[in-house]
């Protein structure tokens, strides 16, 4: 087995073993807070999206990735609730102005985010803070609703710091506190605008899959969302959780999956190594190739030496006459069997050779046909008169 085949077989076996090991190993939990409605990871919102109609029966769920201003500019028939769940969001002047108009006409907005920036916190005098302690992630603090009808005896407790955010500063004149931490800090508030309201919760992870799988989490989320009145449409905002333009690269699936990404790198490295070593092994000094020489002259010299050594002048003379007759027959269509006066006159009339040259040519051929011995001088004279005829007949 050649070295190349061994290299390919070993590389293929190692790559297949690695892919199998990566495929069958336990997949680590993805704790990334995406808040996307199709994500089933702990901090996705798949469960909320599937069960939200339990809270709002017959409501149409409409997803949007447009900015708040563009979404609210599209007037919807009937009443609606606008739901925003994200890590952070920024509301500018146009967004805020359209939000005010939207709520004053009888609609409601529910925002749950860790960070809120832009015009909204400045106008409403909001400041969000957290008492999450990285040194003690298991620390829990209770939260509860202020409404006696929703208040739970013993508070709600959640791990992983999902309820540690609170409002460090609020406008106590306009803000209605709907929920508090056990240390009396507000963590769920409401602002009224005309016929509608704005609800703000600084703990979006209370609405994620991780929390809704627990009885306390499901109970708390359903009570918090129950503050929204029944509406014909629920607008599910994904503008702050999904990039404006998704990655369209054909390799996005590979690079988004760590095992596939490393397998891709290994295969690419193996290919580059193979190319490098094959170039090094196969490269040789390019030999100098001489130009092909014209051997026609050498061939003629060899044939000439053979005839010269045999000294067969008659054979040479007969061949030259034979070639001459072939030339005359092909060019002038004359019969060459009888070299009589008629042939001489026809050849003189049709060819460009001098009559004297033709006369000398026929005399030399006549002597050759008489069967006399062909001397060197006779052969030379015959060759000269034939060449002279060719030259004049051009």
C-alpha cells in the first residue's frame, strides 16, 4: 500500500471517529439568554409562546421584527397588547411618541428587560439595579405581588438570579407598584396613559422556559401577564432579540455547532497538510528539452552515401528520369512512352523551358535508354539538365 493511500485511510478513520465521539457525547446545556419564541433552551420563550393563548384565548399572535415606531404605525383593528421580552432595549423619541398614542387609544404594552435605555427611562425617571451576587449564585430573594388577590403567602423564590433585578428609582407619583422584592424594592410597575397602560418588569428570565417549568414560575408569570386585558391581537416583538439580518452564509450551520466547527477545521488542516507534503514530495527539477532537429538533410546524406558506395549510376539516372516523367504527366498530361518529335514539340509548347534545354534533356535520356554504361560525368550532365528544366519550368 502506497504512502498516499495510508495517509488518506488514517485521516478518514480519525475524522470519522472524532465525528462519532462528538455526535454521541452529551450536549452541554445552552444557557444563552436568547428570549426567542422558537428556542427550547432554558432562557428561550418557547413555552410562553405555545401557552400564551391560555391567558389570552382566541387572541391572534403577530410576530414583528420591525422597530417599535414602524410596528405601531400599522394600525390594527380592535385592541391589542404589545409584548417585549429582551435583555436590553432602547426607545428613541419616535418610538416613545408612537407608544403614547398607541396606549392612549386603549392598547397596552408589556416590557420585560434587564436594561432599558433611551427616552423611556429618562421620561419615566426609571433606574434599574440588581443585587445579584456572583460569589453566591445560589442566593435567593423572595418576590411577590402587592395586589392582595394575587399575593402569595411565603413569597416566590427563584434560583440563578432570575429575580434579582429591581427598580432603584421610580416616579412615585405616576408609577403604580404591582410587585416588590422582600426588601420592599419595586420590581413590577405600571404607568397609565389614557385608556391603556405600560407595564415594566426588569426580570425577563421570569418568563423563560427555565422558570415556566416550575410551579412557582408558571404561577408568577401567568399572574403578571394577567394584568394585560383581553385583546384581539398580541404583538410579539422580536426586534430587540433577533438580528435585523440573519447570517446567510452556507457555513453558518457548521460554525454555530462547535463539534461541526472543529471537524471542519480538522478536515481543512488535513487537506492543507496533504497538499504541502505532496508538493514537497512530487516536485522535481524540470529537465531541459532540446528543440527537435530537422533530420531531413541527414536522411538525404545517408541515402546519398548508400548510392555513392554502390556506384550504381544507372539506377540513380533511371529514378531521376522516372520522377521527371511523373512530373510531366501530372502537370501537362502528356504521354511519355514515345519520346519522338511530336512529344518534343508538345513539351516545348506547353512548358516554359527553353527549346535547347528540352533538346539536351531528350538527348541525355536517349543515351540512357540505349543501354550504354552510365559514367559519373554522364550522370552529372543528366542531373544538371533535369534541374535546369525544373528551374525554367517554374
